[in-house]
């Protein structure tokens, strides 16, 4: 099994449970979502563990339901009946209709500059912008609190399961050199809690918050790639493991910590012990683009395609040959959605396209090509947000 990394805007929106294979052509008219979505995708990888797994049903077919708003380089997040997108403004939409509920100016000069993917709690939308952290009210977008950041945000905001603490990677200039650290803050007030040293990159964020640990992938000041754990309350480093070539953010679940490292999917215990590798690499293996974990199954997106691997026995459950076009996976109750193209898809253009697969055996449920103007990998131009209906 061969297990490359870029960003994607893929989100799960829908409630249908039946399946329909095949491509839905460009002539299919839009259909309104039949019900208000109840699922959530409240932060960059759905939850504080970066699992990319949400317990909802994916639409049974990729019929466009609505297009609206803007999505530059920041992926939208979803909380039930609300969707939030970020450019030079923070905007809230109804997930069923796409109607805009409110917008608020972020007062930034460059909409593709230092702005983070937000995180959503029951009452707030929290994000980092130029030299500050800001919390906005979910109801109307009014500012709840604002705190100076003493640096530039360099990755998504992560919030813990209990919505008590937030984590954001920050870059700041010290003595004419750039220092990168994880900054922990109180979600209720934005007050600084602690800072933990770690150099990170776009492909190694966000960190995870699980139980009493913050786990992050990055580099030491000497450029040594590491997986590092900090105490969630005080930021004290608890353990560290050297890596070969970190390719993904960590994923933390009850059974351990998972990370893509030089073409290998590795598993660590919560105390930092390296366990048996889930998938071994070879010299000619392409890098891992993204991983998701759901119910003791790891879903791995790589240059070879999409695979499902049993975590307890390390066996390959299924594999689909495909070309990853961005680095995201979304896992639902019965379906896996990934941004891939394939020779098996009957399309005029291979990209941009997303496809849905049966979780149990990898059978293609549907695939959908957006118009040529939609490119979640490279574009910095305004884009429509698209919801898919059953």
C-alpha cells in the first residue's frame, strides 16, 4: 500500500442515507436541502482530536443545493444550522438555504494573509488575525472579546472538547529571528494561559487537545522533526518523539496518537511510547496527504489513492486507486468523502472533483465536478461556497 499534502475546503453537509452511484452532470438543477443539517464541523479537522469524523450521514448524491458567499484560502466551518466563512470578513449563513445571516469586518489589509480557520463553540466564533485573537457572538457577529497576540497566527484555532481552552500556533520576531510557538488561551476571555515552543508548518497544523494533553507535530529550533506533548493546563512538555518527515497533523483518539511520517502511518501511546506502525513505508512510497480515524479504522489519503486500514490488526480493509487533489478527508456514518480524481470517473475535467465512498468496502457512491473556476488548492480569488443536497 502506498500511502502529498495541500489544503481543502471539503465539508460535510447533509442528512440523507441512501446511495446513488455515478456522476451527476452539469445540467442537474439545484435542489434545496430537504432539512436543516444537524451535523457539525466546528474546527479545521472537525474536533479537538483532528479525527475528521462526524456522526452524520453524507448526501446520497452530489446535487448542488446552493452557492453563496466567499471562500478564499480559509475553509468554512459548520455548526448545525449555521455555516461560517472567512475572507476579509467573517460571514454566517443558514446551512439549509445559504442565506446570509450576518457579516462582520475583520479589519485586515490582506484577506489571504494571517487569518486562521475559526473554531466554533456554543456561543462564539473564535479566530486569529493580524496580531490579535477575537471572539464573535454566533448569534449576530458582535465582538465578545479581543486580545493582542504578540505575533502572527500561523494555523487554525483548536478548542478542547469542553470549550475551556483554545490553542493557536503563533509566529513572532525575536532578536531578528522568527520564533514559532503554541499559544494557549482561555476561551471565555482570551486571556493567555501558556506558550509552548514548537516550530510548525502548514502541513503539521493543527495540534490536538485530548484529555490532559496538547499534542503537536513540528520541529525543534535545530530543525529536528518531532511529535511533542504538552500539559493542557500548564504547557509543561510531557514527552517528545523524533520523526523522520512529518506530513500530517496528529490525530488523537482513545487508542493513541497517529501521524503521517515519511510515508508511514505511525501510532503512539498517550504516554509517548511508539507502538507498532499501522502502515509501513517503502523507498518509493508517496507521502501521506491526510489521515482520519473513526471506530478503530484509519482512512489514509496518499499519492496512491484512498485506503481504509484496521488499527487493531493493521490489515488493509479496502483501497481505491485515485489521485489526491487536496489534503482533506471527511468521514461520516457510512461514507468517506475525499478530494480525488480517478480514471474511473466519467468527467470532462479531472479536477476539481470530490467523491464519496462506502466506508465498509470503498465502493464509489458518487462523484461531483465543480466548475473550472473552483480550485480549493491554489486560488486566492473569491469562490462560491457550495452545499450538496441529496
